[in-house]
């Protein structure tokens, strides 16, 4: 190999999986599964460097795709060492949303040997008429962190684009690079079929529960009780990453950590809602080894290795074993060194979940929910983008699309419906005969108006931002962004947490929230749209299994005693029977359903069951849902839970309830933007004339009334049932259980007690919405002296 | 529930639908129907929106005419999304049926400055008793549209009427219309202190701006 001398000079050796990747570099498709720190990315590039060598022919040889923009810049720097060290004449460039317009144009005309890019930039490149020329000689495509891409529509889009590339460059060889996953063959199918190469997973991680002075609280999240113990660990290690599940919890924890940080240890915070400048500062400080700890969220799940991280602390239940394993890998990015991690359950129930997760990690038992077939909104966008590049034949495009893993089972009829949607809108009422977006001419589909390509290109991509407002100091720099909905709840003088600081809301100017520093006492917490993960099926099943043990020596005493008491007073949930408990408390009747179906499904269950209770005259007042249970309160005692939980009835309720629900409208908006029905709100364009644009909710309501089976409505339903509504988990729960046990007790049971303290209660409103508005209107009128 | 009020001595009623009803004169007034909006976007090569908005707008207008028994209708401008707006045949017939036997006035707006060839009177503005009806507020005791005001109450946003001692601004009546917050400077400078926002929806709610 051309790098042998350079390796020898450095005294480096190839890891076995790097050599194996070189050995099979001629294979059409390879998926490498390797732990973090295994030199995975270099393993992907070795063959390219070797083939290009000292006298590379002109044209693009290798395309590298990473989910993170920041990674491409970093890889470019990292490749410089071997290329310059071995005297190779290889040109490497990156291309992302930040690349200048002139550089982009030049890249299309005169491509570098190796182009580093993101799925969105690739989609854009492929939408130009000269794409065929740009990619004509392409030899290899490397998809980094493919396990992360496979979990979202970004991955579906990328796979469609790889199928496009394969047509443009028939000899193209594919390489996928992945962290440890539960089902490598599934990931190989996702990338359109590939031979799997699994690297040595390395030594067992050193992972345990953090021992704390105080026991965890009964309910709630955030892990604040553990702050002294976390600080003690930070002191003992070089650099600690402290992961949280949500941005809001990271903010709160960071705030309290600083209050307790009497030694003034340098600690930073990093999450996706902070401004780029804020994040860059923290990343820079970390790379320079200036930080002892970083409080973070999933924003640091992927990415380059910086600093000398020797400990990962996960605060809150990990929810998902696979992600936990990947996070643990962030500690000690050295090959064949064990990673060290500590878990901090946020409450009593999470203690059980953390122990279950530890056991799963040791058993190398990973979870993953199958994602189902590729969504059609992404396909619609792909069809429009393809039309931007030039006329296409529907049959040929269909044949190409089904080579993409996520779309392997797509029927021709479904594909044609997507083409029809792109061309005519796909409405039951044929209204756009004159103004079709795509026209069929001489057997080829093409844009009616070539100028439409501009709008379509602007809307490419599958990441949909909620409407956010920038936050900045009145005198000073940007801090980050908050959701518009949260900003609307603020009045001048309100304080909230942002980037770990308490700030005071002063004014809104243009689309910017102006704040001042204000170390007030009781700040609100900004809401961020960070995903709320539901506990995986694998973990909930492990917890149910654990409940069946006679004793629990592996649990801390406080938790073991709590479970024993529950068994004595009532009973513990079992894997194949659905346990419900009924009890009175302070004049209210409670019903607790231990569904173990994950937060989203338990929330949906709460909405559906309370609706059925309302119909049955059981006067429900509200409910609260966690990953394990739904607790409902009301005025009447439930004597028989079975009719409330009968699958047919729940399915009916879902159909009617789901239609008008805000969750559906949000899901619709995202799909409609991806499919090109709604144009993306571009920051600059939102400034004025807002009366000209109208809410996507209106489109949803209109379709619901006049065209309920429209493609977009089908996509929305599928999406919501898998996502926020998660009805599939409710069905899994009903299938798993062969009977329902309703236990009646005269007081709160030990297992239900923490639920009584949970935040996030949902009131059952029914017709109450208008009544609430009436009371509020009256209050405002009286306060203004107008009534 | 309706919201009755007086403006310059005229007894008016804000309807939950966003229409204004003047019982003494038998006048129903609606603003900013924006008929033909989805067709215009499609014509310009944009997205193909669900083509049901004219149907939906006319359904509501039909119902308001039925309930009030109005004999005179004032459409306060921007009734059509642009001068080339084309209605489907069934919608055109529907509109003609609503117009039949009624005194129908199209006030011209910025989107539809030219007559649409549907009959009825086309006027820049119209004075009836103490009130002037025009598209964009200009001063005096007037009823206008154009701004699509909306307001928030208890976390819910709704289109609204804006009312002070001299001016009334109507919400947009068309289905495919957005809104401008009533505290937006463009609207706030038109209204006197102590103005009311009358929210529309299933019923009306009056709140201070």
C-alpha cells in the first residue's frame, strides 16, 4: 500500500479491520461495524488514498458523506497528514451549506478527487442538470456514522440519492461505517445490500451506577440530588462528559452544578439550541483541554474526538441500550482501552431501568425499533429533485428507487401516486390541469416551469426546524434560540435559563429576543424541541422480567424494599398480563395502567382511555404518563378496566381523536414541507407581511374535511402512529398481554405513588377549552376596567 | 355567541365567523376572501395546495347569509387573490347564486383592483350613514379590512376584529389567509388606546388589545 512507508515512519500499524477493509476494497458494498476510537474513518479512506496515489487522474474518485457538517471540516484536516506525509497529489475539498457559491460552482465543473459532504448537500448537487458529468467517474462512496443516519429521514433521502449515484456511476463501490448496532444485516439492507465486516468490539466497558449520598427522589427528572457526587467524579477525572436526555434538563443541571461548584472547576454546556458561536467556544476550550466537564445532550453523541475524555456520566435513564453503548464509547477514544461510564438514575423507577440497562450492556444485548418502510414524503421530494436535474422516465426511476434499502418494498402503484402528487397535487378534485408542476412530454416527466427548480432546491432536505427565535444579549452577542411558542409566553421581566445563565426577557425586536443578565431566583426553563425518547421495548421487557425475581440483590436497598412492598400490598406488573390498579385518594378516584409501552404510547393511551371514560360517564379529570404507566384521576371508580382497553375501541378512538389532534398537525407540517407542499420558512423572508402566509394547520383542516384520504394525510397518519402517537407500541402491549388484572386497594400503592408526584399532568378538557377562554377573557376585561 | 357593539351610533354585530352584521340596514360585510389563492400559487409554479378553499369560504358565507337574511353584501376588498383569479365553474355558479336577489358591492382591494366580471357594483369606497367602508384604513368613522388581524387568548390564536371609538378592522374571512398580530406596529398605530380585539371562532371573545 502506498501509505506503508508513511505508517512505518510514524511507527503505526494498521488495525486488523483496517487491513480487512483494504483487502476487500474491490467489493461492491461493505459495511464496517467498529467501536468508537477504532480508526473507522481512516479504514474507510485507505483504499481511496491507495488507488489515487501519486498520479491521480482528474475527476471525483471518492465521495464521503457525514451527518455532521463539522465532521467534514475535521476529516479534511485529518486527511492532510497522510496525504502530505506520503507525498500524494490528492485534492480533498468539503462542501456543505457553508461553502461559498463560487467554490460550489467550481466543484461542479472541476470536482476534487475526494469530496466531503452531507446528505443535504449531496441532494442539492444531484438536483443540477450537470450532476451526471460531476459524478461520472465516481469510484467509491463512504457513508460515515451510517447507524445514526439510518434512524431518520436523512438516511432515507441519502439512500435514494445513492441509488441515483449508482445509476450515474455504475461501477460505484459503497462503504458504510457504523458504530455498534443491534442488527448489522438490517443496516446492510438499509444501504442496499452489503457484506458486513465486524471489528473487534474491544474490551468490556467499565460501567456502573454512580453511588450517591442521597437516594434518588421518588419522581421527576434531572438528577439534581446527585450533584455533589457528580462534582466529586469530575474532580477525580481529566474530562467528563455529562449527558442528559433533554436540553431543558441539561440547562437546569448545569445551572445547579455551577451553584455547587465552589472550586470553580471549568465546566461548559453544549446543546443544539445554543448559538454556533457558543458551541464553537465550548468545543474549542475542550479541544485545548481547558474544560474539566461538559454538560451536554445528544449534540455530542456524534462527532470528532476532542480532548482527553476519560469518563462519561449519563444522567437520567438511558431509555435505549444502543445509544447508551454509543455514548459510553465517547470516553477513552483509544483503541482497545475500556471506556468508563457512570449512570445516574433521576428517580426510583429509573434505578430499575438503569440496572436493567447495565445488564443489557454486559450481555451485549442491544435494542432497536425497526423503522418500517421509507416514508413517501421523502420520495416525493426525491422525485421533484430528480425532475430539477432533467426529464426522467417513471419506469426507470421506479427501478432505481427500489434498489434503495428503505424503498425495496415500494409498490409501483405507491410510486405512481407520489409522481401524481408531484405533478398534479394528487387531489380527488382535479383542479390544476393548466398548472401542473410536472408534465409528461414524449414519455418523460419534466418541470412545467423550469424556474420552479429554484424553489424546489431551496426546500431540499428532511430536517424541519420548528419556528425559532434568536436570543441575544441587549449589549453583546448571540446566546442561542428558543421556540416561538415559548417566546410567546414571556412578558418583559420574565427570567429564563439559557446557556446556563439566568436571563431576563426585555423585548422582541424583529425576530430576535433581547435579554439581559439577571441572576434571579426562580427562572423558567426554555422549552426546546429536543426529542423526548421513549424507553425501548427491550428495556421495558427486561424491567418486567426483573420484577419477577424473588429478591433484588442487584438493586440498591431503597429500591428493592420499594418493590417488595408493592408485591406485599398489591402486585408487581408481569410480562404477559396487563396490571391496572384502582384506588381512592383525597376525594378522587385513580386508575393506574402499567402498560410499559414507552412515554409516547402511554400518553396516547391516556388520551384514548380518558375519552372512553368520558363517554362512559366516569368523569375523568386528568392523567399523567411515564414510560411505564398512565395514571388517570376522576370522580368515578372504575370497576372494569377491560372495556376501556379493548383494542377495537382504542383503534376507533384513535381514528377520531387523532384527526383533530395537534400532534397530527405538527406531523403533517413536517411531511408537507418535505414533500414540497409547503415552502420552508426562510428566516430572511419571515420578517414582514406575515398576513400573506397562513398556517399549515389550515391546509390540514381543509384536507381533513374535503380530501381525507389524500397522500399527505396517509403519510401523516403513518408517521404519527410510529412517532409521537406511537400506536404501534400500544398494539404491541395489547398483543403481549393475555389478560387484564384490575387490583382494587383503599389507598395509593407503592408503585403508583411516584406517579402522583410526576410533572406534566394533562387535563382532560373536552368542551372545557371554550369555558377556560371565557373565564380568561372576563378576567382580562375586568382587569382593564372594560367590563 | 355574537358580539354586539355600536360604532358612530350604528348598532353592529361581530359574528363568530368573522363577518360583520348591520341588522338595521340588512347589511352583511366580509373582508379579504382571497378566492383563487391556491390557483394563483399554482399558476406561478409554486406548491399545489388543496384546491378546496373557495368551496370552504363560500360554505361559510352561504351559512352567514342564510342565518342573517342579509339583503345587501359588502365585500371589503381582496375578495380575489389577484386580477387573473379563476374560479372553478361550480364555485362561480355558487357565487352567482348567492349574489342573485341581493345588492352586492365589491370594494376594490390591493389584490383585486379591477372588476372581476361577476356583476354587482365595484367601488373604491362606500359611505352608508355614519360609516365609510373601504379596504385599507384611512381615517374617519370607517370599516376596513386588509390587515388580517389576529390575537391570542389563553394560548389559542384566532382571527379577530379590532375596534376602537372610530375604526373597525375586520378579520380575513377567506379560508387560506394568515394573520398579523394585533400588537404588530402596523396595526397598533391605527388603533386608539383602549381598543378591543374581538376574537372569532366557535363564539366571539372580546379582550383588550
